[in-house]
């Protein structure tokens, strides 16, 4: 099909396949952040005392003053549900019998998007306290999925 044969009202998309490979590196801050999750079961942030902010996940520069950050702090395993959503559709397009719950969990002045577990959708509330549940250390791979989910406390 050429551009001239294309239905002008059709969605502008062409089907095809691209052979793409990629390699994602964590970077300096990500390396430290994920090693702490894998090896210590800790969630780390970086602190800017000048701006009184704790970045989670940790970063190497303060987004406000652009100062270099090298003060790593353990922000604990307990955060607060800032917002959440219920996923009724699986990645393969099938319908889930029970929705998966994904939340933004506030930790420090940042937070993590992650699954919630051990909670029914009816019990969800903005502001509820949740705690990270880690995989056993032998099963951790240095991934955000080393945290299985956050559960209410
Ligand atoms: Zn700062």
C-alpha cells in the first residue's frame, strides 16, 4: 500500500516487525539503589539537606538545586499509597478474574510504582500505609521485582 492508496480516515499505522535489541544500564544511582534491594533488602534514597528533600529512588543530582547528592539514606520499607489503579486486563489482552492492583507508593519525597498484595480492592484507600515484601535473598536478581509487592500494615 502506498500513501496515496491509504484511507485518510484510517489510523496512521503500519504493521511490521523490527529486530530490536537493547541493553539498559542502571547508571550510578540505579546501581546503588538496586544493589541495596538485592543484597540488603533495603530501599535507599538520596538526601539534599539544602533543599530538605529525599529522592526515592536515589538520584545523583538534586533536581531543585542541581547539587551533587552523595548522602544515601535508608527510607525504610513502609510507604503510603499516593494513588492506585485496578488492572482488569492482562498484558495478553485476557480478562483477569481478580484485578491486579498497582499503586504509586510514596517513600521519602518520591516513591515507587509497584503492585499491592494481601489487600482486597474494597479495602484500598489513598494514604494507607503499606510495607514492601521482598523475595527471599537467594531469589533476588537486582530488579524492582525483588520487591514482590507492598502490603497493608
Ligand atoms: Zn537540592
